[in-house]
C-alpha cells in the first residue's frame, strides 16, 4: 500500500518542518510518497524543503516504513487547491490525502488507515477524529468521532448547516478520485467543501474512532475567513432551507439543553426530526486494536 500525501505551502517556514516530520515519521508496512507544492515562497520554505530532500537522498533521515519518496516543486499557482491538484497529478499512490502546511498527522495515523482499508476493501474514503493545537503545538482539545450521512454530504449540509468535515483527517482511494474528477482548482477557500460533496455522489464517508491529525489555530490562516468561504459555498451549492433549518434547530436544541450527544434523548430526537434517515455506520476498534463496523442513530459515535 502506498500513501500519496500533498502539502500546499506558501511562505510557510515557521511550521513546514513540523508538518513534514509528521508525515515522514509515520511507521508501518506501507510506502509514502510525499509531495510538497510550494507556490513560489520568498522566505526560507524552499531551503527547508531542499534540506529534507538532501537528508532522505543521503539516508540521514530515519525511515519507519517500507519506503519514502519525497519531492517538491516551487512555482506560482492560483491558490492552494490549484497547488493540491498539481501535486496529485504527479502522484502514484493508491491512498490519497492532503495536509496543510501548518497541520500535523498524529503518530500511527497511516497505520490505522492501512489496517481499515485492508480489513474493509469496500471503504473508499474515511476520516478520523481531529485535535486542535496552539501555534506552539500545545494541545487545545481532542474532537469527537463525528458521523456523516451520505445524502447530507451530497447536498452540502456539513460545513454549512452542520459541523464540518475536518479535512486534515480525511483519506481516500485513488479510484474514487478518478471517478469523481473534482474541479477543486476553481476555488481558493471552499475546495474541500466541493471535494466532499463530489465524493459523496459515489461513496459514503466512513468515520473511524481514533485521532488522525491536528489542526493548528493561528493568526492569519485562510480558514478564519468565513464570509469569503461562505460565498464560495453558495457558488458550489444552492441552499436547502427546509432541511437546513430543521438540522440547525436539532443542534440548537442539543446545545440549549446541554444534552449528551451520545445519549438516549438525542437518539430519540434524531428519530423525531429525521424519521427516514438510516442508521450511520462507523469504524471502531476492539481490545486487540482490530477495526470493526458499528452503527448508530447518533451523530457522534
């Protein structure tokens, strides 16, 4: 099994080394192809990329998996999703993902994904739990195992009326990417939203109950620009006011009454609000750490 990971970066010298280390340190019975797509940085980013290329070429960097192929390119692009598209166009692995230049994978993330895909070959894309870290890398919080209805994903509900799909925790098969042909370079901010909507037209998103990656909270990051993001969302997907308002009311009741999202009351509310919704499947782990499928009426496993 080979992972193809793409990191888009522009003037990211402050965090890029930590991001790279989180990829290269993944240990397991798989190969890693890591492509960093630099948008023509004017700081020390390219020098850092060159140093990692040299260290791997001269075997001065530990390799904890079968093989690591590290490569980078540096040229002007039309934004992060244009860079991501270019990176994937030069990739060859059967498992794909992208990681922004200030986020990090957690140890064991690739091994967990490989185990799930080997056990359940019908799974085409999957996501783990996420964490949030401060600028200096200190842990802020661990997120729960959110679950996702395929039809709601296809309609663009998540990230609009309900919680987001945390991009840094998502992996998918190349076969899904080839079927979907997602036109993400057309967008600067909401390319992930389009990607999930497009994927959902072909396959369900499987959540797994382990933390896969950490999102860094820092000043000036693109994800803080919510209004431009919303504008691109509206270009991608017209609003679904009836379903959307019902979903917003459902979560508003949970927050107002401070209900346990994993409790009986929330399960009952889910049946009342969404009587036709099918149970959601997800992946958990037994005592020996083997993946197994479970289903629930809840939105958090």
